[in-house]
């Protein structure tokens, strides 16, 4: 997943980057915060299953996860624009790829 993909997912989930730069302290950086102003995991949020269930699932209409060893994990997400499926051995990667399909379709 690229940095741009990660940014799209964070923004879809309501996570915004807030810069803390000031003239007195340039290049201090910033942090990703959720809609309530709380820090979202860390300075560089990890897109793991915990993150997706906390921030992405409430924004979806349907979520389906299928796992049948030794196959990949299939994640299906649905929104008003349709249903999107992704498969990967890593559940977080499968979830992220399916979510990216929803985000890109709604752009």
C-alpha cells in the first residue's frame, strides 16, 4: 500500500493530519487525530484490523469476511456505489484494498 493509499483510508475514516509547526518551532511535525480530536493510534497510525473496526466499519453499509484455510482471506465491503472484494493472506491488507476500491469509486 502506498503512502497516498494510506492517506485516502485515513481521511475516509475521519482521521486528519494536524500540523504543529509554528514560527518558534519549525518542522516539529504533527499528528493524525480523529474527529473528536483524539490521537489516532500514533504519529503514523497502523492500519491493522483494530484500526479498521474502530474507524472504517462504522462508515460501511456491509462488511463480510470469509476465511477458509489455506486460502486467502476475502473481505467484501459495500457502500452506495456497490460491493467491492479483495483477497490477501493478511486480513488488514485485504480490508485496506477493499476499502480503497470503495473510496476510489466514490471520488
